[in-house]
C-alpha cells in the first residue's frame, strides 16, 4: 500500500485548515441565503460541529480565525448547541433584518 498523497488530496487537506477558503465558502452560502430573502446562514463545517463545545476562547485556531474575519465584515456570529442524547453544534451567521 502506498503512502503517497495526490495533489487533489493535498489541496483538500490544506483547504480544510485555510481560514480564507472557509470564509469564502461561508460567504457563498450567505449570499445564496440572502438572495432567498433570509437573514441568517448556518453551517456545521470547519470544526463548528465537532470542536466548539467549549468557551469561544478555547475554539480551534481555524474557528477563531473564521469568526474574526466574519465579524470584521459586520456579521453577527455565534455557535449554537442543542443537547439531547448527543450534542448538535452549528455556526449561525446573521446580518441585518429581523
């Protein structure tokens, strides 16, 4: 079995740790939601569904960088949690409106 990594695999690994790529992807979702007349967008990607069940200061560096960038653009961001048998976590990005 080979331990070689393809260029595509390397790109995917790098993008998963790149705040700029994550923010651009989230902003694409925000744009789509806004075009549908919505005022919020949710995502569970980039560690927001697995690594944010703690105080914000203890979030992974990628999540902190994403939140910092989105907030600098004027968005309100918060991680929400629903605790049942399992904990469900997600990022909510909001802008203006209701």
